[in-house]
C-alpha cells in the first residue's frame, strides 16, 4: 500500500514538473520579438484623376416596331446579327391591308368617273356650283383614303433605320402584335459610350474632350476614350451627375451592357499615402488593416485603413494613417495585435 502511494506521488510530481517546463518554454517563446521589415509613411505627389464605373451603351440605339397591327409572317435575323440601314427586319401578313387598298382604289375610280360626268353638266350650266363642289370633295376624300391604305400596306414591312447589331428580338413568327410595340432593338456599336456617374464634388474636374482610360474586365483590355457629354442636372437621390465617354470600337468587340472602369486624368496634383499591396491584409469582416509600429514599446498594433486607387503597383491609403508613422511591410503575416517585434533592414 505504501509502495503504491509512493509511485503515485512520484508520477504526479513528474507531470507537474513537465507542465511547468513547457509553460516556461512557451512563455520564453512568446517573449521573443519577431523580425519584421517596416517603412515610414511619407506623402507622394501624384497626378489627380477621377475614377468612375459605368455601363457600355451603343452610340445610337433605336427601338423598332410596326405602325400597324397584325400577324408576323417573317423575321430576317437573330439577336447578335449585323443589320444594315434600310434592311428588311420583319413583315406582317398583308392580306387585310391589300384588300383595303383595293377597296380604296375602287372608290377612287368611282369618284373620278362621277366627277368627270358631272363636270360636263357643270360646264353646261346644268349643275349648281355647290353640288359640283360636293363631288370634288368626295373625290379628294377617296384619294386621301387611297393614300392612307397604301401607307398601311407599306407599313406591314419593317426596315431598320440605322446600321448596327440586333440587340433584342422580342417577337416570333406567327405572333400577333399591336401598333407601336417595340419588337426589335438595334444599336450602332461602331462607336460606344460609357455611361457613368460623377459625385458633385468631383464634377469641376471633368470637361468635354478630356482623355479617359477605359478598362473592361470582361475583355481584359484597356481602351482610350474622350468625354463627350457632361450632365447639367444631378440625380435627385445620389446627387451625382451623368457623364458619357466615347470610345472607338474596332472589330465591334465592345458590346452594350458590359461594365467599364474609367480613369480620367485631371490637371490637379494631390498628396497621397501609398503602401505596397502585400502590407495590407483583410480580416474576417473583409475590413482592410495594416500593422503600425509603436517604437516606444517595440510592438506592432493592428490599424484599420480605407483604400483608394492602385498607383504604380501600390495602393492609396485614404484614411487611417498619418505622415511619419512606421508600417510593417514584411513579416506581417506572423503578427497579432500587440506582437513584440524587432525591425530588420
């Protein structure tokens, strides 16, 4: 019994000693400073620019529909096809309109014969002036009705008013359509426009013919354009102004609906804080932060920052840092808030 108690006490002492040894090692490791690289923050002068995003729209976009109602019997193209100005896009069954036109022709013939017959009587003095005038009005009315029916018959054929691309086809053969319904959308995309909004505080930086660099991520390409229009009235909700940037579109690779990022260079310069992209991290809340060095304590503390544009492979820090602060630019992945550090060159 005594021997068992002795062994139990010995094992407990050994376990306690081992734990104390591990705690001492952990405490010693935690107190070891981590080697990092740091960079002092200094403002950099860059050329001012206004960055906006917007949607691509065609240079000219038209919605086409029939001036008369009826049943569609022909459609020439599918969405995405090229369309020429004056090309027949669709037509309606003309049967009813052809019949109405022939009826109008008959009425004109009848009225003309009646007019010619009564004209002779009028010249002989056998017909009063008022009665002869009524016959003349009847003939004019018949001719006008003939013109109207001819126009209705012609309007059963729908032609494109511009050259471009068929963006939308909103009808099918056999479908009955009403007067004026927009059935086809054609857009001229030999040139395209970026429609974007500029905050009122930056509107004074924008002017007509200003050069803009347009980046379209879906194409992986950058294009050069010019500001062609600056809105004169702000949106009531966003207080932003509409601008339009024109872009040449060789090869018609840019299509309406694509998203574009535009950077418009201005004449003004500004002082900004720039940091290497790798020094900026994201937390679980998707907030950007950096580690700022406290020289007195030789520690690094986490600081949230607001980001701006990318400039020469560095990121603009809009807020969160001040001039001459020391920011960790290397070894920051191993740090936690308040880590003890040593700065290496």
